[in-house]
């Protein structure tokens, strides 16, 4: 039998070049809900906005989607996500976990299609939030079924 975990709240991020989808877990760390879409400006401003959200919602850790190729290999977007995660950790001093986000945006489009949400400008406003929810919920589900991973030196952890 595994020991009971203390409740934790997480912020989930779908990191993109133009937008960052943001999701938030409940206080028990069981379910993810969409929070907002942050339209990118400058890296420092983006990081400060996310740090404010982390403080406002008293999160214990941040989960950043790690875009991998279908093969599992990393590319330039993975490098950018790792750098972003490291900067976010440095600013917030919170644990930042990188989580495999392969196919999260495609899955988000399928969810929106199934819900009858039309393509176009209105979809761009929510697609990143839906992807962030899928990333965070995947992390939360895996966390419920496994022992917690250890954070690597530097505060950013790939899982």
C-alpha cells in the first residue's frame, strides 16, 4: 500500500511561440481545468505573469508540456520548452516538471470538434487552454498511479 499523498495544486502550461495555454488543478491535485490563454509578449513579462498566477492560486509545482517528436526525440521546440521551464523555476523557485505533450494539440482539436466548437479565431482562443488541461490531466493521472518522481538538481525535472 502506498502512503497517502498530501494535497498539491499544479499549474499546467502548453508553451507555444505566440500563446501559452494555462490550466489549474483542483486543491487536491486530481483534476485539471482551463484557466486562461496568455498571449506572449516578452519572455520576462510572460514569466512574471505566470509567477503571479502561481502565487495567486498557491500552486505547489508547475507542469510544462515538453514537445517531443513521435519517435520520442527532442527538437528545437523541446529545447525552448526546457529553457522556459528553467527560467520559470529560477523566478518562482517552485518545482517545474516537464511532461511529454506529444499529440496534445491534435487531441485538443479532436475534443473541440466533438464538442461542436467551430474552427477559426474563437478556437485559437481556447485550443491552448484545452491542450494545457490535457497535459496537466495526463500528469495528474500518472501521478496517482506511481510513486512521485524526484526533482533533478536545478529544479526542472523531465518525467
